[in-house]
């Protein structure tokens, strides 16, 4: 269910379990908007790095019929990324609630190093 994004536009919160299933079945492209040093420390397998500090909506990966979902550390920057994308006229409004913290808390694997 979509709701008002505090950063502008609308946002749809997906649980880590929903995102994990979408990654597994190939229906989701996960775009991680954390910074390079954060991603180097730990990352969700299969996520595409796309730092918010250099965010260019025109350079987002083409989802090719998949759902583009933003993620970050805790769920704040991913909502900002969705707002930036929508301001640029793109339809992306989904993010992973809780970010990588929520992912780990759900017991899902992260890659390190």
C-alpha cells in the first residue's frame, strides 16, 4: 500500500522478506543507495550500488519489467531516493523498510568485505 513519502511523492514499504523473495524469483532489482564505504563493509547479495550522494535519476538501472526497489542502512535514504526519482518523473516508489539493518534482523545473509 502506498502512502505519502515524508521526502515528497509516495512510498511503498516492502519488508525484507518481500524483497528477498523478489530477488530470489528475479522480479526485483534492489538499488542500494548507501555510500561506497558502507557497501564495502557489508551488502545484500545481488543489490546494485547507487550512492545517494551521487544520485542521478537518469542513470538508474533499467528494470526491464522488474520492480526497482531502493534500500539503504535503515530506510531513510531509500525514501529520499524514491522521492528524487519521482521528482524526475520516474515511477519508482518502493523501498525496503528497515534497510540492511532490517535485513540482518530478519536473519538474512549479507556479504562482507
